[in-house]
C-alpha cells in the first residue's frame, strides 16, 4: 500500500522550483477550472477572480492550459 500524499500547501513551500509563473489577467471570470485542475491546491477564487499563491505554485502551467478564457498567461520567473 502506498502512503497518502499531501499537496505542497501542507507546509512545503515549493515556489522556488518555477521557471515560468502563471499570471491571471482581467479576462478571469472565476469559472474555477484552474482551481479544480491545480495539482498543488495553490489557486483560490476570490471575488470571481483566480488568486495564485506563489509560495506553493511550481509553475506547471496546467491552469494556463485549462483556462478557456485566455485569462492566464505566463512570464519568466525573476530569480
């Protein structure tokens, strides 16, 4: 039997792993597709807009790929 796994928001800040960071723009309508697709549970919907917790976002960009509104873009991480 495999041990249960936890999302990175369980206390392991993994944001430093990113090469690209997802950025939410004004096209966001809060549809929650990014929220449901995020493997690290680092997206919340507040006031009908996605908010990304960059302390835990690994930059997988799944959110960008599932957004049907073009509301998420990417930018190079500044280190």
